[in-house]
């Protein structure tokens, strides 16, 4: 008496192919990530993210410089206005 029974060759091949196919489907993202890393694609994505972050910081710096230039113009104007208001006082003495 046998406990299990025997598999035919065709059934064994189908089971092996099903197991290999399932393993391939489950491991495919890992294989692709590894291939990208070998190609350098993973580093390119990191570099692109860093470049985007630096562009954002550069934009903030440029906006800050524009605001600073505007404040300098306002300060110059205020200084001129104060100087004009003091001129008549100096002339009357």
C-alpha cells in the first residue's frame, strides 16, 4: 500500500512551472530594483530628488532676495523723506 500515490510526468511539470511562475511574479519587483541599481537608475532617482529640493531652496532664496531689495528701496525712501523733513529745520536756524 502506498500512502500518497504517484504523479504523472505532465502533472509534475505543471506543478513545477506553477511554483516557478509564482516565485517569479512575487520576486519581479525585487529583480527590477536590483537591475536598476546595477544600471545606476536608483542613484539617478535620488539625485533627481536632491536636485528638485535644491531648486526649491534656490527659489526661496531668490524670493528672499527680491523681498530684501524691496525693503532696501523702502528704507531708502523713508531716509529721503526724513532728510527732507529735517532740511527746513536746519534752514530756519
